[in-house]
C-alpha cells in the first residue's frame, strides 16, 4: 500500500503552496477545503477508461479492449497516460482537477485545465500533518 503524504502543491515552496492552492480553488470556483478534506488522489471513469489523478503525478488510466483472433474474443488491458501533472483536486459535483496543462512549460495534454472528473469511485485524502 502506498503511503499518503501530507498536503503539498507540486513545485511550490512551503511558503507559497497555500496561496497557490487558494488561487486554484478560486479558478475552479470551488471553496477552499479544510486541511482534513484536501484530496490527494481520485479514481474515476471516463468513456470506458478508468483514470487515476494523483497530486504530483501524471494522469494514468486503463481500459479493456476486446479483440478477435480466429473467431475467439479476447479482452486485453490497455494502459493509457497523459503527460499533464496533477497540481490540485477539488471535491464537488463534479470533482475538478487542476494540472500544469497550458502553464509555463506546457506539456501538450489532451485534457482541458482545469477539467471535470465527474463523481470518483475512489478518493484518497492527504495525510494529516
């Protein structure tokens, strides 16, 4: 099992991360959550692909692809990813995910920024400091 870190905003110093996080929340039109409700990671389904968005990591997902060979159906797992790094995740209906897409050092993500992640099937909160 993965250890869940205390709250952080990637690439920010301890002195700036709170103000940057508040800026992200404002941009997403979301309230700033209390420290015990700040989301570290979510798993959600979009168009048949199960995606995971984790703060500080790029987006990754998996989907099942059905193929045929000699009249037999076979299901295979196909792994997908996107180069955008997750900077913050905000709880709501829908959840909002902020990435580094479109920011300095643009990564060429296929996702809008921020993007709607719907209602996740799994949520992990940051560890209490």
